[in-house]
C-alpha cells in the first residue's frame, strides 16, 4: 500500500497527554496523521512539544498549529485536509480551574467543538470521535455509570461544557447524518500525564520529599484508566463509519484517593506524607464505568491493572533526561 492509500486521521489536541499517545499508535499502525494543537498555556507548551518529539520524526505525521475556537481557522484546516476520521480530543481540562474561568471553557470545549463539527461533519460527513468525560454523569448517577444515564446535573463548568460538546455532536448526528462516536473517558493516567492531575502532582511531591495535599478525607474514588487502554478504545472508535453511539472507556474498578496514594508510594519507593484539606466544590464522589457496551461492540476491555500502570508511570517519571516538571 502506498503512502497515499494509507488511512488518514486528523487528531485535535495531538500534543496533549492522550493525543500524543494516540498519534504514535496510529502512526505505528500505518495511518497518516495530521496533528492539530493550539499549544495553549494551560500548562507549559514545552511539555506538549516534548510529547510530539517522536511523532515529528515520522514521515507520515503533519503538525498544524490551530486555534479551533476560531471558526475561520477550523474551516481553513478542513479545506487543507480530508481525513477518513477526525478524533476531537482538544479542549480545556480541569474541574477547579473551570470554576474560575468558565467562559474560557465555553470557548474551548463548546464553541471549538461546534467549529470542528461545522468544518468536518456537517458538510463532509467525515466520521468523528469526540472525547467526552466521565464528569458528564454527575453525583446523582447510579453506579456503575451506564451510557444511557440522564447526565443532567453537572458538578462543574468543566463537566457542563464537556456535556454540551456531547449534545452538539448528538445534534450533528441527527440533523446532518454525521457519523459520530462519543467516548467517555475515565480518569486517564500514565506517562506524559498533565502536571495538574492528581497522580502527577502526588508523585512529583513525593519524590521531592514534600507533603501531598488530599482533598477531604481521601474517600473520593476514581476509575483510574491507563492511557494504553484508552488509546486502544479510541482506535476501535475510529473504525465506526455510520450512526451515533456513546461508549464508556474506563477501568471499571474505582479506587479511593487514599488507596491510590498508598499504591503510588509503593511504586515510587516512597512513604507518602499526607495533608488533608477541605474538599472544594465541583468534585465527583466517585467515577465508575460500566464498560459492557465497549466490550459488546468492539471486544474492548481494560487490560492494564493499576499496580502495573503506576509502575509504568513511575519508570517514565524517573527516566534519565526527563527534566521538565
């Protein structure tokens, strides 16, 4: 198969934690990839460029720096590229920051999503995979979270904007017959994890001999899911070519923050020192994925146990030459 005949994917948020892993997996599978990223300053853009170091050496990878919150820029991107599938990972993450800058989240997670839908799905009907969030479910959802739950009580502006992005995708699928797959991702961790996320923050503090800050009494639970499992699930979603579906991708095994801290300390060979502070607003009590739909449709199931995943993360964090924190 010639390079021109190879499958062609466009990945937004390509320089991020999940996006960079997905890009590498697609390239390894023989897919031509256009990576799109705005290199926003939510965290150090140098880290994002480092994430793409391997991909940028690959002849089948093209990087486009583009702010998808700009409708003209998104439309121009679509004129330059006609992929077989679009994976929309780009967006503004983080619950607590969304409480401070909600309008910024509306632009990045709602307006930009509509621009992507306008550019690729509405007219061209290019299949789209949208990265949803377990935050869509809310504290009123029975566990384990099933995809047909109402999802009408978001706990934060972040959750609200991610749910709004989902609804725009649903509307595009119904109104324009655009093929859309929404994958709801559950607390993703692993190498290259963002500096603001709990496992990364905890590990950095532990290795520096500092106390770690735990919100509340540490009994909040999360369905920690290794990035390799998430990438496999997104890869399966990329094979869909018609219709609308919402599919959970999670480990289906929640762990409390207290248990996570203990296991992370073991992986790092460090005894954690913990400081408990009041729990902030916007947090979920628990996230817990029902993954039967992913198993039945794609044969997908999580494969990386938390102990193995934390060991993988610890090796990456302690690898020689990694200096940016």
